[in-house]
């Protein structure tokens, strides 16, 4: 039997650390084709406003170098590609090849494929030089990372001094009534929606469980501070269902 420090969470299950990445990969291979449709259905389209808020707070401008980790189907990368201009750089990184391919296809269809670099990469060991990027973002991906502290340290390493990290992630609702409503929606409606739309209830049940296992707002802020980020803070969105954490490399 593995020791406790050799295991990690996969939703509500405890699994060997070396097994989580494979299991998460299976989930996203399964949902990649319907990922955007399910995002719109699950959030009633509000995920677009969350990502717009993230892009506005990023400070990305002409000439910026931007890394979007777990960039999935390219929503943030598309916004950044339009901002950085010919002197800038946008990298969309994802550990999952199916998601990366969907993102590449979407950005090519939107005429932005030539302005984005696509890299299959693990957030825990990013294959980029030290102090290379002005901005690093990760949207709805950190909760799927096996070693979050290691990933935050890797993000800190690739940021330039003064660079900014933005973590957009599901978090803890701020009222009891919203928590109860969110639990009912997450564990009843989401698996049913996943079964009807994506023919995959289990993956969406995992996604609901992974949200509950993710650190709350204050814990994640403290993890960012421990990784070396300064001025770490967060903005609650939609009553804390989602939070945007922002930190700078000193």
C-alpha cells in the first residue's frame, strides 16, 4: 500500500501520485471534442466573462511575452494573440494532446494559428528558459495538477522580475445558500449534462469532485506567497464560485 505522502487526490479518490496525470489525461481525451460546448452549458456562458476579466487584469500589451498553461481550446490565447502584436509572443501549453489539437484547430480557424506557439508541457516542469515571460496564466487547470506547489514554483521561475501570474479557478462560494445550490448543481446536474451532451457522466463527476478538493481562496494565496510571488491577492467572481488569483514575481 502506498504511503500517504506518495498519494494524491483524483476527485474524491486517493491515488498514487504517478497515476493522477494518466487519469486526468483520460478525462480530457474524453471531453476534448465537446469541451467548449460543455463550458457554455455548464456556466451558462459566464466563463467568457471570467476570462475577459482575466485578460483585462493581465496587463498584456504590444510586445508582451505570454504563456497560457492548460490553455485548452485557446480562449485566453486568442485574446492575447490579438494584443501582443508582431513583436510579442504567445505560447499555448497543455499537457493533454487532444486538448492541444482542439486549441490549435480553433485558433487556425480564427486566423490566429500563426501568432501562437503550441507546446505540450507539464506545468510542474515547464520547458522554457528562466525569466522569459511577462505574463503567465492558467485557467481552470491548476486543480488537475498533481503537485501544485511544484507547478507554482515552475511558473515563478519562467516569469521575468515584475512579471505577473494569473490563476483563474473554481473556488469556494462565499455564502451557505450558494454553497448548497452549487453542490446540488455540481453533483446532480453536471453528470447528467455530461451524459446527455458528451456521453460521459464519469468525467464530469470527476470535474465536480476536483473542484471541491482544490484549495480555497486563502490557501491558494498562501501557496503563491510560499512559491515566491509577492502581492498575491484574489478577486471573487460569481459569489466565489470562481476566483482569480494574481501575484507578481519580485
